[in-house]
């Protein structure tokens, strides 16, 4: 069974939302270790930039893998013949 574009998007958004919370939390903890002291707003904004990039990446990769799976399935059917 294939995954619809809508479900791919829902999966990608959920993945990125969880990643955003984890990333901002990690930034707040780790940045000071490197002498970086951004405000909460700066951490949230930086996380937002990466959320957009991550969302596009996740969705594009999901669709790419779905296309590969679909082509592989078609290829196997053609190999079997009528």
C-alpha cells in the first residue's frame, strides 16, 4: 500500500515539529558550552529556519522513496509477465 502525498506531508510535519522542540532545547543547553548565549527568541528563530529546511527535506525524501518503491513494484510486475 502506498502513502498518499497528504499522509507524507502529515508525517513530515509531525517529525519536524518534534525535531523543532528537541533542537531548541538542545540549543539552549549546548550553545553556552561553546560560548554562545542567544536569547530565547533568537533560539526560536534559528530553530524556525531549520524547521522550514527540514520540512522540505523530509517531504522530498519521503516522496522520492515512495516513487522508488512504486517503480520497483511496477518492475517486479513486468518481470512476471501476463
